[in-house]
């Protein structure tokens, strides 16, 4: 099954655009505590409320191979118990051609994840090993959520800012297998609207920046939804997983989002 | 000690600009063979001929946590037996601010490496956790060695291609701690010359693309050397580590390079 089909099924089943970000920071869960066991509890509490889970590789790599084992165990747990929920690995990789095969092996063969985030800077030719994964989602950084995102992303090439050129290239040239998505931060609703205009109605965006980073739900939804009231994967990490009641926070976010989808 | 000082000492001691790339592809060394043991043999054979070792994370991640253990063991082995040789982790990371702390932990605390490669797309504000590492080398992708590098890197902003803008920003704004280096591929000697002109004589470049990728030694050295006949870390991976006699290949590369340094 294509990644987008799997994602749309999950969105429909749980009536949700919420992606829970398992940014399981060892400093926050307590040193020596197991990242996988923490994740399992979050997954048990939220799996009927989400369209996907996103695991940011940095929080697992931080402690070396033991973290990578927890990442793997979390993916295995999801595949066994909730195979219908897509797993996104937010690893922001990208190297030259042959080297990317190593990342493809790690993310899609070893972890058996469904999607991966990547940097665009090296161009399509370099990242073809990712784009060749027909049934996987390849999520390209377009407009990132950080305050200083504009340093290069806003530079204008013949009047068009770089992030829009990335959106155009991905839509017109990279997406021949229908497996590309874009990262566009909730902290930039104006830019989100521009990107939706460029890419049309089919493409999905992974949207970080809600919650702790200050992104607003209403303006994100108004700017980014497609004409089927989907097209967005709205990620929340810290705001859910470190809340006193993660289930309640996920539920709240889901219904806050859904009021703009009806 | 600053990374650049450590690097210059290693260059002087071994009279070499050669960096051996430990791209220890499990498919090439044979499944089940241990990446660390392979690396140890290469290090034993070449440690008096190099200015640094570079480990590309993709080749270790490809097999999951066991590969990360081999990566760690290789770094530990180098730190114990050859503490004077800088270790570069070619991981091409970059996320938003707080998340990068995880990569800092992994690369500099866990692996105890000396330098890391990163993507520039998110801007200085995001990658500050890397730039704050005073004694580490932060190596920013500027002009990559792949054939399709120009898709974004050559786009002109008011007449200046993006890779040159990256070089300018890094030199003038990012390098306040004197710990920045740039990646410029040997496959683009003209661009290498341009970047040397922009950044001046102090900054070092990590130069991939010699050998299998087709980069020419003479034109690379002519274009990239600084006025002290250093300023370049010339990487060769496959061409050395999978040769019948890795020591002879490293020696050959070292002397081929040094004929342009005298």
C-alpha cells in the first residue's frame, strides 16, 4: 500500500490529523528509565486518537546504541500491535546517492518505518534512493518551524523564495512516484498557505510547531487543509507526551483541530 | 584544544592531508563480519599516513544498534590508541535547536568525536547547539560532490549562487567560535577556488569526491590549498579501505597530494 493511502486510512479510522511525536528525551523521563517502556505507555494511551506516530532520531541516538534499540523496539511494538498506524522517522537525513542506501536500510528495512524526513540541499539526484521507495513516504524539509528558518529559506531567486522553489521542484519533478510530502512549520501560516497554493490539493504536509513552539491551530488549519479537509499531519510532541494526562491532551488537540474540518 | 589546532598538529606530524573514510559497508566486508574489526585493521595500516579518520554514519546505522556499537568501538579504539588523530563523524545532521542537543550528545559526548558534518538549510539559529561546541569542528555542507549538487546550490540570489552565500554566511556570521569548516567536493574545482576566495586563508575544507567519484587531485589542490599549503582534508574512502593493500593506497594518495604542497 502507498504511504498516502495508509495515512488516509488512519486519518479516517481515528478521525484525526494528530501525530504524536515520541521525542522521548532521556533527561525528561529520568536517566536509566527505558525509552521504549515510556513510549509503550504513550502509545497505549493514544493509539485511537492519532493518524501517525513520529519518532525523532536525535532523542534516541543521544545515548548511542541503547537508544537505537529502544527506537527499534518501539517500531516493532507499533508494527505488531497497531500495524495500521504509519510510523514516521524524523531523522532529517540526506547524503550523496550510494551512501543514502545505508539510511534506506536503517529506516525502511531495519526499523520497518513508513516514512522519513530528509534535507533537500543535495538535490533530487542524490536522494533518489529515498524517492525510489514506492510505498514509503519521503518528507522533504521545505519551510522549517524554527525562528531562524528564513536565513536561507527566504532568499529570493528571481523573486521566488527558496522554500517555494523547493516546493515547486518536489511537486513537479521529485514526486513521480507519488510518495513525496513536505515539512512546513505551523509557526509560519502565511508560508503554509503559499506552499498549499503551489503544490495543489493532493500533497500532504508534516506540520511541526504546534504547542511549545507557538504555532496556532486555527491559522494552520485555515492555511494548510486541502479540499478534502485533510492534507496535514499535525505533530505535537512535548505538549502531549510529557503532559500529566497524555490521552486527554491528545484528545483535546484532536477536537481542537477537527472543529476546523467540519 | 581547538579542533583546527588538533587537525594542524596531525597534518604536521604525519605530513599528510589524507583523511581515510571508514565507509565500512557491510555488503562489501561480508555479512556477519564485524565492522569494528575491519576498521581496526585499516587504522593499524594507515595511522601514520593520515590527518584524520572520517566515519560516515549511514554505513553503521544501516544494520541498526549493532552498527552503532561498531561505530562507538571504532571511536574508542582511536581515542585510546591514536588520541592525536581527529575523528570526523560524517552524519550530515541538522534539526531545530533543542533537538540538536540529542545529536550533540551522540556525536561529542557518547562517541567523543572531534567533528561533525551538518546541513545548512535550517540556518544558524537552529544549529547553534553545534556551533557552541568550542573545541569541536562543525563542518557545514557548502558545495557537495554529487553530480546533481547544483539543483539548489547553484541557484542565484542577486547574482550569487546559494553555495557561495552559505560560504559567506558561515565565514562572516557563524564562525564566531572559530570552529567552522566547509564541505566542498573535489568534483567541483572551479567552485572550490571560488569558495577559497570567499573564506580567506584560515578556514579548512573537508573535500570528498577524490577517486571513485572522479575528483582530480591536482586541480583540487591548486584550487583549494591555503597559503600555508594546508586548509584541506582530502577524503578517500572506497579507494583505500577496499583496496588490496590499503596502506599502499593511502601512501600513494599522500605523496600524490604532497607533490602539490612543496
